[in-house]
């Protein structure tokens, strides 16, 4: 069974950068598509970025395209989200999620979730 733990959240000024990391346990990690979701105040959870099991394909929400970059290191069992040019609208709890079907699509079957890490962007 894969378990996920996020880290790297915090408080940052608008225009700044932050890097989130997700540590995974489980020997099947490399078979999972991975993604980051977020849930802001008063908002529904939304897809942010995803990456396929081989790390060759990535997917981004329009709202973060060009600012955020998702990556994974299967040898280290980690997935990261580099967030640049942060905006107050990026304030949310960010969750790492795993798709056992392996693709990392926005519509993937995400059945493994981390506890979340808070990102707060001040104006």
C-alpha cells in the first residue's frame, strides 16, 4: 500500500516561490500516476498538476500553467511541485495524490491521498 506525506508548505509573499515535496512509501510507487490537488478557502478541491508513472507526461491546470512544475524521482519515491510567481489566489491546502492506473490525468482514479500542506500567499 502506498502512503503519502507532503511537506514544504508555508507563508510566502506574492511573487515568491515555494517547493512542495511528497514522500511516498511502498514498492509500487513507480507504477502510480501522481498529482497535486489543492483546496482554497471556500472552494472545492481542484486538480493542479499531474505526472504519469514513467514521468514522461505532465498535466497542468490552466491557472498554474507556466508558473508551476511537477516532477518525480522514482528512485527516491518523491514527487515535487515547484511553484513560482505565487499569487494570493494560490493560497490553499495542497494535497499529493496517487492514481493506481498510472497516468496522472486530471480525471484519474486517485485513491491514495496525503494529509495536505498549507500554502499561504500574502499580497
